[in-house]
C-alpha cells in the first residue's frame, strides 16, 4: 500500500502515484458514492478530496505556527511522510511495512531530484512548475504523469534490488582491460567522430558512457566537459533503466560463464588510466557570457510570454531518436551552475547494454546568464526580507549595477530572437524605476514582490529556451538520426564479442568466493569511496533461478534484507554523528566504518560529524549529496589537502571473535581501494 | 511563561485533551472541545490552533488508514497521540526524546487519570472541567518532576538507592507487605519512602500509579480516619481487569515482595541468598504476624541451615560489641541501630553453624533489639505481648524466604516476560494492556498509612474501609514495623554521589523498571550529554529490533557500548583513553574494548553482563 502525492498549497494534485492496493483502498472508501466514475480523473478527484484536509492543515500550520507536519504514524503502522519544497507539498505513504520513514523521505527527495533534472530552473518558480507538472490538457497530463510514475517505479525497484542504489554510489564493471579499451574507443573514435560531424546541429558530445544494466563499463568525458556529479549520473542511470529496463530474471548465466568471471577477485582488481577529468574544462566556460548574443534557432510564435497565458504546449510522444532534455550540474572555474541544459541520447546496443551520450546544446550560455540573474535577485530578496535597506541590501558580488548592465544587455540580445521577452522587459523597467530612479522608493521591502516577479520572468525565459520542443523548427535540435545510428553501430561492432560476457559479468561482478579463503566467516561487505561516488560489493543475486554463494531463496533473501536494514540503520547513526557502528544482531555481527584519508592514503583523524534533525534530507548521493557536504565540512580543518571519504560495511557470522572480525575489516579497508586510487570520473 | 522546571529537563512541551464530540457542527467553537491544555498559560488562539489542526489532520489520516494515529511529528516537536472515541490526546516532546518514551509517557498519563478517576468520559460527566484540569496538571507535574533525562528515556520507577541501604531493611519492608496480605481484603501493596520505592508487590506500572497519590498526600492531607491519628488515608482507584487478575492470581502467601526489590538479579543469587539467610534475625523483630500458623522450629530450620553452609556468606565479621542501650527518650542512635542489626546478623550466622539448639540460646540479642524497636516506636501495643513466639515465627518465615525468593522471583519474571512476549503482536507502543477504556474498570481502594516520610500503600477491596476489624488489624500489625523502618531509613544519608569515575553507566532492569546509574541526576554535565544521547538512540534501536543484542557506536567525542537481554539494558561509556582515532577499522581501537571493560567495571555495581 504505497502512494506518493505532490500537491500545491491549494490542495491541487500536481502529481500522484499509487500502487494498486492503495488505489483500491481509496476507491473503497470513496467509491461507494461515485461508482461509475472510474478512470483517471475520478480517482484523482477522490485522492485529492481525501488528502485535502491534511494539505490545508499543513499550510495553516506553516502560516500560523511556522511549523509543519513531517510525519504521521498510525497504530497499524501506516507511515505518512510530508515535506514541503517551496509551495509544493510532497506526501509519501506506506501501509505495507516495506518502507520505513527514511525510505519514504528518500523517495520524496528522489522524486524532487528527477523533477529538477527534467524541468531545470523552472522548478525555482512554483507558479511555473505547477503548470508544468499539471498540464491543462488531460492527455498530456496523463502522459507526463505516466512517465514520472514509471521513473519512480524504476527507482523503487532499483533501490530494493540493486546494491548501488541502496548505498547510492556507482558500481563499475570490474574488467580493467576492456574498460580501458572502451574508454579509448569512446575518446578516439566515437566522440571525436561525432563532434567532428556537421550533422551534430551545434551540439557537442561532452560525456559518453556504456551501461551494462546499472553498472558502468566505461565512462568518457571530453576535455571541455566539467565532471558529472554522482547524483546526476545515478539519476541518468535511472532514466536509462526506465527507457530500456533490464529484466533481471531473464538472464540466467550458464555455469561456464560463471567460471570465467570468478577469476576477477580482488587480485585482478585494477583500473586503467583515468579518463581526462575536468582539468581543461574551462575553455568553453570561459567564453564571456556578457558579450555573446544568444542565437535562437528555433521558432515558436505561439508562445505567450504573459505569465498567466502560458499555454500547455502540445508535446508529441518522443520519437526514438529524440533526445531527452536533462538539466545537470556544471562546475566551472567561476562556480557551480546547477541545472544546465543538456541533451541525453540513450542508444540501446543490446537488451541490457546501452550507450548514453550527453551533449551540450548551443544555447546553454543563456542558462548560465539566467542562473546568474536569478541568484542575484534571490540574494537581494533575502536581504530585503531580512530588513536590510539601501546599499546594505545591494552589496555583494556581483554588484547590483553590474547585474543591471548585464541584464540590460541580455534583454537586448533576446529582442531579435523568437523568445517572448516583452513581459520580462516590462517588469525589469518597472523594477529599475523603483530601485534606481532618484525619486523612487529605492531598495526596501516594497521591492520584494518585484524581485519575485523578476525571478518568475527569468524562469519563464528559461522555460521557453530549454523546455519547449521546437516542433515546428526547420532544423531539428539534435544529432541527426543517421549520426546516432552510426554511433550505435560503431559501439555494437566494438562490443560484439564481449556482449554475452558482459551480461553475465554484470550479474557476477565480484563474488564472495574469492574472499572466503582470506576472510573466513565474512558473509558480505560493501565498500564505498564517497569522494568518487563508487562502490564495490560482491553481487547479491536473489532470483529464483540464480544461485549465488549465499544459496537460493529464503537464506539469501534473509541476508539481503539484513544488508538492506543495516544500511538504513547505519545511516540513522551517521545522521546523529556516529561514524563507527558495530552490532551483534541475531547470528550476525555487523560493522560500519566511515573514515577520511588524504590523497596519499594517510588516515586522517576522525572529526566531528554534524548532527542532523530527523527530517533532514536523506543521507546518500542520489537526491542530495550528503557526502559532498560532509567532505566540505570536514575539509575546513584540512585546508590545502585533498580529503577522501570511505565507508565499509561488513556482515560476519556472529560466532567469529570480534578481534578477528575487526582484523578482517582492517584488511578489507586497506586492500580494496589500493589498486584503484584513480578516480573513475 | 513562568516555569518551575527548566525547559531543558522538561519531558513534555505540550499536552492536551480535546473532545471532538463537543465540536461537531459548523458553528461550534474549537475551544468548546479543549478539555485540558498544558502549558496552561498558552494563549487561547494558539491552543485552538493546535487542538483543531492536530485533531483534524489526525482524524483525516486515521480515516485514510483505518487506524488511529499514534505519532504525529512537526519539525520541532513530536507528539504522541491517542485517539479514543471522540477524545484526542496529544503529548508533545522535543525531537530528541525517543518516540517510544513519548508514547509511554502519554500512556502513563492517561492510565494515571483512569486509575484515580475511572473512565475519562464518565469523569467529564461527573466532575467539572476545572477539577479535572487540576488533576491532569497534577499527574503531569508528577511525571515530569525532578528526574533526569536518563530516567525520562526509560520511564523507570524511582527506587531508593539500594547501594546505601542495608538489605535487611528491604527485607523488612517486604515482610511488612506480606504481613498485611494476611488480611484477605488486601490485594497487594508497596512501601515508599520520600517518593521512592522501598519494596513493592505490584507491577511497576501499578506502583508508579500508586506513587502519585503518595506524593500528593505528602503535601496535602486528604480524607483521614480520625481513629488512626491522621496517619491513614484512603482513596478510590480503578483497576483494569488485567491488573486485577494479575494481583488476584498471586496467592497471598506467595512472597512477591522479594521480586520487585532491586538487587535480586539472578546472577547475584548466590551472595544474596546467603545474605538473606543470615539476615534472618532482623526479621525476628517483626512482631506483627499475629494469628498465622507456625511450623515446628527445628523442622523449618534444618534445611535452611544446610543451605546456608553451602552458600558461603559474606565474610563480614565485625568484632562482637556489647549492645548499647536505647536512648532514654525512646529514640536510638542510628549507629546503635546499625550495630545492633549487624550484631544479630553476626551472632545468628555463627549460631547457625553451631546448630539449631544453640540458635535458640543465641536468640537473645535479636530479642533485645526487638523489644527496643517497639519501644522506639513509642507505641508498646503488641510489642511485649508478641513475645518470643512471634519472634521465632518471623525467623521461621524468613527461613522460608530464600526458597521462595528464588521461586517467586523466577516465576514473576517469567510471567512478566510472558506478557512482554505478547506485546510485539500488537503494534509497538500500543500495548493492549494500556488502553484502559477498552475493558471495564473495577473500583478498588487505595489505603495509605504514613509515618513521616514512609508510606505503606495497599490496594484493598472497597469494603475494607467498612470492615473495622480488618482495618485495625492491618494498622496495628504494621505500625510498629513501619515506625522502625522509618527510623532506619531516615538515618541513611543519601550518600555522597560517587566521585565521577572513569566511566559512566546506566543499567535498566526491564522487569522491575528500575534504573541504576552512576550519573548524577542533575542535568547540565557536559560529559554526560553524549552518553545520554547515545543511550537514547540505542534504547530506541533495541526497542525496534528484537534480535539486536549488543552495539558499539562512536562519534568523534564518545564511544558508547550498549547491551541488552530480555531482562535488562546496559549502557557504558569509558572516559579518557585515547579518543584520537581515524575511524578506520582497527582491532586495537579502544572502542572495541568497551564490552570487556563494561563487564569488569560493572560487576562492582551488581551488574553482571555474563
């Protein structure tokens, strides 16, 4: 019995996902009165009616008590988690005991992350986001919701079954030679060819990677590209899985295949040359935003700029070669730019194997400008609402006068394009009159609504630029289908001989067998390098037909559930500042360690770990990168040093003496990462 | 807001009872439904807001899930909720309080109310809202008063510090209770001293309820019986059916008193048993057991004797000293008292070795003590008259004790375990036994006999009060012993708190609901805070994970070890040592030595971790 709901403050449902059980429950409660009304609208109505009192009560509490509900638990252990992001209230419900409070909160944050990746900076304006999430057109809404629902289901499925989504770090396929070959191939052949082609329509391939199910075989970033954050990469893997789901039960490895993979124990564990990192990423970013006149190659005269007339646009079901627009974080020399537009091409090579390419679109400089302006207005608004006035409110970088001249130029540049910028111009003129004119009110509280208005207008421009498909454009904004096809074929040829091996290998990446001799009594472990967002763990395949070392069926299932609950337990302790946890639970002994090292592998002293409230963002890397914040926090006392963060979880048999268990942990910790110090990304 | 309790140590920030049945129509004001709101000085519009919103949202959720809401959380406050009929209780705590403790507190509060007032609905029909508001306030302040954060985590019973008290006195208290139970109208009782339990025959939950009335009468003097000199009072209370059955299931003879007293843990049996055996002479000072059967002395002694030789007693051998005469004014010096007790213990022990016949001869010294104990009470009734016969009866009975102690405590533990084992079936925190309104409440009477700081509280059948003979019997049979016990307990100084040792520990006995710790009760100690925080986290974890036995958790500042079994939870933190560590797995890390250190260090506190 599960449900996830996004509602506006006025109790309008912006998105809903329920499992059939929940749906039945709602229909039983509500259905008696309106039996014939089945189908989406009726269900949507009933769910909104049922939740309305909670949603309204929630906003009353915020208004009058500046506090709001974070959770409800009933006597039959139904859990309701509530979280408000700006004006959107997320409610996640579980009534079957399969998810705990932490899982539900995580689901909410993951949902928000996916919406951000899909809608970018439009999410910064609640007003625009509401329209985006709930298109007027029912069919379009159904299509959008269905897409979001299936993303959510894919995520839940991965979180429940895939260790890399359990700990939220990327798992690589351990085959160094092949990995190296592939990286080379991606660099020298594929990306070079694509970026040299005229058919790329101004797009530039920045990243290309090969996924075997959810595992990464090879990852290549071009020299111009900034590094891809783990959070974004994990989200992209979910999207790729959603497009081409891999049916876990389908592939049943043959015994001889297993034989060939079990040799890759810890000994053969090493990584090829690192792919180029963001060392040279500045070349494109350094292009001054100010001077460049954005070129808008697509035309959409129907777009109304007036905020209240934003029409839901007809979005045709995407053709296979149509890329997905994704908004990813870009880190450049001059700072971090969240939600920069990219196109994502996911090319299936074979079932379970796909090539993903991320391209920079030609107009992406506009996004940077918009972000810079948005940030400036947000800062100003914050200062004004704190009661600062006049020059106190406008200090800081960039100066308000800087912003003024840049924005003037920006609007001017928009003028000749197809972007509807009249409204922005009007609001900006009004803003300038109030803020800068001599007799005007100047910088005080009265300017706050105008700051808000400016932000909305800027988000509107962003939406026009990056979210609306240029259906009627003469030149489609994408790598041409033939170019995509070529890339696909090239990659297929390259991996043809490896394909079957890779599919098996992805199931048996590393196996416990190779550890049993050195670590008697060890049942399972997970090791995570949080600085690079990578994890290593023996595979835990729990399918009917697959037999792992853990055996089949209930025992394996039991151990899997123990591992899953261990992860959530240790996260709870980590949230409260505990970085070492050992537990004797039933017949098992669990250990968890988190520690810091510098680049040379020297173990740094354990520092204070912040204590967070219960309802804070979930600990992980997918929806909200806790570890990045932790590293930043810890590095304050280690200036000038590169700090790395590692985690180790182990499951031992309880009969093994604690001393031995701890020795095992120590050996694992030092052994596992030794050959693989090279960053993956 | 004028608060007596600093907000830091307050267990609850909000508590309210809202009656939804009074706010049904559109026009009804929310305030009509507010039965009680704490803190009382909260502006009415805020009261209305909280009651209205929480009750409304709570009802909505409970309709969606077809089950009442149990916990509701805001960003800064967590509320334990109870929804019953149209009533909506909410108790708000700060976010650090373990959820399970918040729920326990609310249940305690509601159960307390029902214990003294009967069903909530009925109470609100019978009494004015103001009267009942005063009661809620009273119960709430009782539950919040003066205990440390650690005690809040475990919702434990406050007992006298048994490390400072001679075990003889505990036994004495137990015997007083047993003696009272001879009256068939007496169900069970407990002996309290200055708001702390000395001995009890009731479940911890029930004892906790009884203690509220005790602390109330300590300040006020309610209905008393003039014939008993104002020391005796009574009030009507309401028991739930399971509570009553539990009390009635125990045969009156059965010595329950020994099980709820602290320091009766299984691992300690040996020493204690022998001690109890050798303690027997003190029981001879019980002149109270009139009219019960006596078995032949020799017969009852011999098995006990053989026992005592097997269990070698403490080598406690103070040089024999002549007994000092009692002070002329009838009071005696505490030292003399103590020595007298020790003396008798010594003689008795040695006489035991000498054989039964000699025991008889040596019976002099307890005799003497007995006589002046009675004299000390200032009321000679029964003292001299009881004479030797009673004296030896007492001795005989306490010789039975060790055997009973073993059995009864074992049995008691088992039954409590049995009940706990049933609990997990019900959703956590909503134990079937603690919903008082589901089963009918049976009116009973709580009888209180106060001697200064000491109180004998008995749960009796309602017609006990009209049965003058029984009442007098109970009164007179216990009076002298109570006086004696009070005199002893009064002289025990609270004992300087242990010098903050190199470690902190907390040991919670789940069966008796008692907490032993070397942590001072006062809040604010900086080194204590990490320990309390870790304990609260681990306690929640233990409560949620049945299979968890041991845990070590470490933050940058502190490593805490927790261990639990069915009967107990123990938490231990070692100060000092090399805290500098990298957090990387290392078997030489001091944190992993905690289990063995705890085993070692805690032995001297009577905590045995196997």
